[in-house]
């Protein structure tokens, strides 16, 4: 294991627990990379002062640089871009690699984000095509209903064509996203998106046994750039090859 990413939900709803996990991953597991995905609203400078040394990457979700559009999408109440700008500054100050995640959807696919991205200068800008997943966000009966956000492949391509000249830009369409992540849920089960039921918990059967029952799209993982410069340290304490064991 070389890298772990904490996502949610919102990991910063439990900031102390998140910080302790990051510290454990670095000091005990000696992982090359520890990252977190956050909407940014709960991140404080005090947290970074204490735990930034254990964090390689902070990925902040930003779907628009137009606040009315953010509100329409459900991203904050009007101060999201200002908080994003503050976080980019803090990441540089505390030596954490700053990343932006954008979900391209019905409300933002025609937006030109070039000027703002170039000003913030993230080391990586991941742009996802909004994905509808059966029984998770595909109806009025699920916790979320993403159907009104969907766009065509052509509309996603239009957004990508407008922005791919940025060196930090990484696109991720539905074709490579669906099964190219190894995801653990709150019960420590690997998820099998749209394929079959989750595995048994790694707390019960162990990682090796659980992995035997996971469908993982290794080709999609490579296609979406799953291996990249994910450590902030030029010479990690325990260096290793970026070649992964499948």
C-alpha cells in the first residue's frame, strides 16, 4: 500500500480523528501519500498548523467560480470561492500540495474557468463527468438524485476542450470512473459500483480475502492517470517505485 485518500461525506466533520488517521498513516504505515478530499468549509488554519506535516495533498471540491451557480448546485451559500482561495494560500504556506476537484454537470459545463484556475495554480485539477449510480443517486427514492445534473459525452468533451491546455488538467469521464477506484465504505467493505454487492468487511476477513471479491478496472485506473506525483517529499523516508502490484 502506497497511498490513501480520505473522502466522504465530509472528512472535516471529525477534524481530530482525521488528523490522527493522517499521522498514523505517515508515522506507522509509512505511506508515500496521504490525501484528503474536502468541500473546504470546515478546514481551519489551526488544523493545518498541527497536521499538515502528515498530509501530502488537499483536494478541494469546486464546481464553479460563479457563486449563484454554486448555490444552484448545492455547493455552499455564497462564500465558497473565497474559502477556496484561502485554502490554496494555506496549502502553500504549510507545504501541502493543492488540488481542485470539479464535477462537470448541467449547470457548469459551459463555464470558462481558465483564468481562475491559472490564478490558483493547483498542481492537479481533476474534472469528473457527473456520474449517476444505480440505487445511490438515480431516483427520488435515493438519498441524492443526480439526474438533473447529467450531461452528454459531447457536452463533457466541450468543457474538456476548453480547458485541457492547462498543464494541471486531468479529465475523467464516466467510461473510466465507474470501477477504477478501490473504495471502502463506513463498514470497511470494498464497494463494487454497479457490479455486485459490497465485499465482506476487511475487519472480518482481512484485506487480501476481501480484494478477491472486488471488481477493479485496472485499465481504467491507468487511463485516468491513477499513478502520479502524489508525494510532497522529493525523497520519501521509505521510497518506493510507482509500479504497483495488481
